[in-house]
């Protein structure tokens, strides 16, 4: 590559980085980028990872929580602002949406489920006094296992939300916690190729040496005997 082409390539890459930086910053999400008050819809699919049918199904599940006097909501994000964790964002959003309730009303406590699609991170937070029915340990377990497992096994965002809401609804309705999902172990494929440990522990190498020695010495002895 000539010096001129190398210089032009460096200039193009530099321009691309300069232009990409504002775009990446624009995609980053903080609490300030979300609504000041809880919106009418219960699903805020900012990452656009839910189909129309999936969105409607989850919306119906979230609305059903109102029977237990709970305002449940799901938020998906594409990218968090630099230095901001998903749990921190969940707590900031919970504080904002519960700080200024309408006058003369007694709003239901909030239950927020968040998914960061870039890192597949999940978080669940609940407003007091809902945390008495849904303790922190349950919320953390549901986020880290019930929600995270479908994401790790194939980016199944609808399934992650549905499974988490079903588990939390069961507990809210007085049932026993279904617990964390069972992770199926993948059966190991049986192979005829010996492993390194099997090879090192076997005496095959010794037999190879013996056969080589026999194959060399016997012909030499035979030649010596018949040549006399």
C-alpha cells in the first residue's frame, strides 16, 4: 500500500470514528430518556425485540397484576448510558415514577422489569410495601435465573418476560414460589477418539516401540543367520 493510500485510509477511519461517536451516544439510555410518569401502556419495548403478538401477550399479563393492586411494567433497552447499571436505572425510574402521584389518588405500588438487550442483563425492582410480598431475594433470583435463562439460550425476550411474570404472579396470589428454572444438562457425545488423558495413561506407546524393535531386529537376525 502506497503512503498516499495509507494516509487516505487513516483519514477515512478517523472520520468514521468521529461520526460514530454521536450515534452511539444517542442510542445510550439513561433515566432522563424515559417518561417522567408511567405511560398508559405497560410494555415499553424501546429495543424493539418483541413481536406484535408478544407485546400484546405481555401487556395482558402486566394488566392482570392490577387485580393484586400492583402496577407492573416491562422496559427493554438497547444500550445503557456509560457507567450506568441496569439495577441503578431501575431504582432511579422507580423513584421518579412514584415521587409525584396524582392528587387525591392512591396508586398501586410499582413492579418494574428491565432488560438490556445489548448485554442481556436483567433487573427487577418493587416499590414499598410490595417488597413485603416480593422480597429482594425473590426479585434477584427471578431476574438472574427465570428471566436470564431464556436470553442465554437464544434471545427469547418474550419467554423471559412471560416466565418471570408467571413466577411473581404465583407468589402474589399466595402460592408457593415455583423456584428457579431447571437447567437441562446437555448429554456428552460419545466419541471413539481417545482423550489426551486416556492416551497418556495407556501403554500403546510402549507397544509401538516394542513392535518397531521386533520389526527391525528380527529381519537383521534372519539375514545374519542365513548369510553364514
